[in-house]
């Protein structure tokens, strides 16, 4: 059994000392960030990091992001090699952006899946920031979920799944954004989006040419070389079979969803369409709502024992690109676009 602290209403730095001591001792701590919850460990302690992979059942070639609390801490672990990287860090740190940088020797290979790069992020969430600062070390933290499952956005959803696998749990309430960070890498002075998130194509375009990696929406083929190993893996998927449907034409979209519907299907849809289906739950109205709610909803669907979950897609633009990236994977690429 892990220790648990409730900081939903009270985030006093002193209350984080015990958790930061756990990090210093090489133990595992679940903590909130503005994106999703993370399973954290001292990112410079190879043994502690190994235990994250074990706790999650994560493939060893799928690298972890190091979470920092200051620019000094970035300089301890990675090289900021170009003006563009520096500009992006200045513009978006702290916040929901991960940048892939050339790693320094001090970072254990296990963190990076033996790559010569490391993902670096500076969370803006107070609890995350204070925990890293008190621990005085970059915290390696993948999303808090067993590998393949939807990421955890509140403690209630992940407690049973992870409680026995970690040493300490910090409850900071619902995470604000609800989707993991945007992951980027600068290559030949272009910004490549490897995983879309709250920081969008348009946000990044103010700083340079942006390329959306083809695997953001397309399936990775066995022969493909991927820039981000995480793209290869099954992710976010409920046990119940899911299908994603999208059309720019709302009438066609609804028609297709109705065609797929039966007595034993569950529809996940926009608020305005909820009454059109026999058995439906709403993921909200705005893209921000959907981003905030979607992992919680994906985690809940199995309990209804349906034959099929029909999910209404959104336009793959802005935050919609991040939502579609997660939904396509949740549906194991079972995607009907009309
Ligand atoms: P998660 O830890 O679940 O938020 O996933 C982290 C994502 O960042 C995965 O998709 C990783 O493949 C990606 N990532 C982390 N480090 C690197 C790196 N050095 N190079 C490329 N992608 C990375
Ligand atoms: Mg993850």
C-alpha cells in the first residue's frame, strides 16, 4: 500500500517534503501535472527509473520525459543546441510542451531507451513544480497508467490500478488539460510535432516552420522508422471494441453513427447530439472539454459491457489534432472517415 496525501484544496510546499524524500530515496511517486498524472522517480537514478518501467509494464525502448523546475536543471541534463530550441523553451516553458534535446552523459540510458536524446518538460502545475524543486533532481515521469491504458487524469481512476505499484500518491484533483504534453523535436531548423497536445501547430508556427509527423494520425508500419518510439505502441484503449467516426459534414457523420448503432452500443458524442442516440454519453461541448474529459470517459466504458463503442471524431485542427491522435489509438486505428 502506498502513502496518500490529499492536496486538492491545499498545496503548501511543506506538505510535499515527504514525497520529495521518497524521490530522493529512489522510490516512486504519483503526482499531478497540468496535463495528466505522472509516475515519477529520480531521473538520474537508473535503478529508480527501472522501477517505473516495471510498475507500468512499459517497453524498455519507450523513453521517459524528464521533468524540470528551472533552466539550470535543463542545462544539467541536455544541450540546447540551436536558437530555435532556445526560443521555444523561452516561449513555452513552463507549460505543456516537451522538447527532445541532445542528452548529456549524466542521464542514464534507461531513461532515453538508449537514444542520444532526452525529452524535457517544465510543468506549470504548482505541485509538480514544487516537488521537482524540493527533490532537487529532474523527475522522470511517464503518464500514470498501466501501459496501453488511458492516461490517468484523477486519482480515483487510477488508484486501484497503481496503488500497489508505487510508494506515494499525491492527489491534486482533476488535471486541467487532460491530454499529455505536445512533444516536439527541432530537426534542420524545423519543428517536428511527434505528439500533438495543448500547444498547437499554430502556437508553434510563430517560431518557425512546423512539420506534423505522419505517424500522428497514421498507423506505424513494421518497416517504418519512427522519431518517437511511443508512436509504435497500442495506447489509450478500453477493452471494449471502439470505432471512431468523422465527417466534416455533420449530417453524414450522424447518419453513419446511427447506422452503426444497435441495442448494445454506447455512443460517445458532442453535447448537442446526445439525444439522437439510444445510449449515449457526452464528452462536452468545446475541444477543451473533450480534452479534459476523454481519458476519464475511455476509462469508464468497459463497465457498461457494450459490444461496441462508437466515438464521434472532431476536426484534426488545433487541439482537435491532439484529441484525434488519442482517439485513433483508443480505437486501434478502427477509424471511419467519410
Ligand atoms: P508518456 O511518458 O506516456 O507521456 O510518453 C512519452 C512520449 O514521449 C512517448 O511517446 C515517447 O516516445 C516520447 N519521448 C520521450 N523521450 C523521447 C526521445 N528522447 N525521443 C523521442 N521521443 C521521446
Ligand atoms: Mg503514456
